C-alpha cells in the first residue's frame, strides 16, 4: 500500500503549490522518501515539485490519460516512496466539464482512493470556513475530505478561530501566515519555472520550515497512511527494449515543458534521450531524431537567435531527412522568426515558413483531441490522441505550401481546425500531447528515429 494524500484547493491561486512544496520539504527533513504528482496538464508547478524532492514530478490527467494510464503511472512513479503527494488543479471539482468529474482533481482522487486535504484562502475569514469546508465535504459523498488548511492566516490566534469554527468536522490541520516576501515569482503562463537563478533554494527551505511550524504534519502523514489499498495495478517496467535510437531532447531555459510519462515511454521503447541546449550548445549531439518541447522561447528569443550555428545545425538535420517533432515553443523556434511584444523580430530556424508573433492576450487554452490526416514522424494517418493548448503566440504569414497533418477538435467548443505543420521530416504543432492517450504515437516516433539509426 502506498500512503498518499491530495493537496486540493477551493480555487486556483489559494497556495496549493506553496503548501505542497513546503510539506514535501518537511517530510524529507524527517527522512521520508516523497513522490510528487501534479493533477492536470500543467508544466510549471512540477518544476517546483522537482526542486522540492530533487526528483521527477509526474502529471496525472484524467481527460488526457484515462483511468488505466493514471493508475499505472501513479503506481510506477510512487514505487519505493514512503509517501505520495498529489497537488490538485484549479479547484477540487474543476475540470473539463462544469457538470462532471472529467479532468478534475476529484476524479483522480477517486480513481486512486486518495484522501483530500483542502486548501483555502483564509485571509479575512472566520466562521465561514466551516460552511465552506462542509460544503466541499458533502458535495460528493464518494470523496474523502480529511482536513482543511487555511492559507494566508493573520496570526496563531486567527488559526485557532478557524479550528474552533469547524469543531473538527472537518479538522483544520493548520495554516500558513501571509509572507509576500517569500512568494514564488510568476510570468504570463503562471508561475515562473523553478530555475535556480530565479527561485533561490532559500525559498524552498523557508516554506519547509513554515509548514513544519504551522501545520500538523503528523496528522497529514496519518491521513496518508490511512488511505485504502489500491486496486491491483500492472506496473510498467522501467526500460523494456534494447536501445534502438538516440533522440535529442531540447532542454534549457527556453525548452523544458515535457511530460515525464512521455519521456519514460520513449525510453521504454528503446530510445536513449540526449539533452542539448539550443541556447548554449554550438552543435547537435549525435542523434537520430529531435524532440523540441514547449517552454519560453519568446523570453530567450535574443539568445536563441544569436546561436546561429545551432539554428544551422537543426536546419541541416532536417535537410538530411532526419525526424523532428516540436510542440508549442518548439514550433515557434522552427519558424522563420519570433516577434516579441516589443515588436522586435528575432530570426529562428526557418523550417516552418511563418512568424510566431506574441500577443498580450491569450490565444488558445484548453483540451484538444487530434486525429492525424497524413503520415508523419508519429506514424500513419488516422492516429488519435489527446493534449492541450496554452499559448499567447500565433503563427502569421504562414506559407500555403505547408501541409497540415492534424485535425484538431477543441474540447469545449467542438470546433475543428487544421493544424500540425509538416515540412518533409519535420512536424510542429501548438498541441502539447500526452501519449498515454495513444501509446502508438510514441511507438511511431521511436520507429521513425530508429530507421535513421539503422
């Protein structure tokens, strides 16, 4: 049995990440091995989780992955841990549907039989916390709400008022004081990623100390250990195939949005992942294919443009017929240029004949379902998989000669658009795909890269 606990919120922005990170640090200080998970499609919070435990964080998304893949990924990634923490997405019951569990934290909690601790913004709140907590607890009788944490409390006395208000049903397990000076930095997609130059180690240490001092960690551990036994789950092995190819993985300040589960699937199929930096490296490593993930290429556009030798190397790699798969930020990098909000135009690789232009307003947000319309580096036409979009950029002045290999259906509106920009052995898209929705996609990409290796 894996002791486990969900840290959920009444809404976005109530402090789930701060409390999850602080709790992970407090547990590690006790000598416990902690596995961390993020519900939903988010790439940013997991970078804080990874810093907190010095290890990977896995996303668990009910809509993109499905129940079997969620359970298998959890069992695989939590193996060997003393306790697993799952940070929720948005509010506890928020997800892909306003009338159902799909894509919500509640869905994951029920699939994995995980007790929930609810985080609320308690600033300016007293007896109302009882109404709020009991409402969340009674909304779904199949969900176990085991406790409440009041974030941004004014004092120890305020915290005691909150405890008295609920009368222990559900119990208030503690709270964290308002400390704006210890806030994690953010930018246009949410929190900044937890690079060491932007988020100092002292912040993680401080929140670990605050959690240990202000929250009943013993009670949290007891709740986690009281979680019911998991159903029998077939846990995938780490690497099941001999090495078939080497795939270059763009990974630096500009590119780091990858699902750990996607990378594990590539490795399980026999791919060796070789990290390289489009900002700092002057040449590509010896690889058979490239995977350019999302990130913040617009923030580092000048540095990417300045590295002309890397841009030329990637262009030559594509010219030799080698496969390149790019998502969102990776697609922007493959365009002719990135145009930033100040109007500056920064030349990029130029494999996709268009300009990636940043906007002040969000251009796309939400889940999508993709069906491939042509053979690509991912495999034959007719492949269906799920993913999501979250972007402020758009492609402008797109050449009509570029094939569009995707039919993309938006989850909320049902609108279908043609996307998936394909030029020879290059495929770029704004869709962040999760390959648990169709393992044939990872298989197809590895096979395509392996052709070059042979």
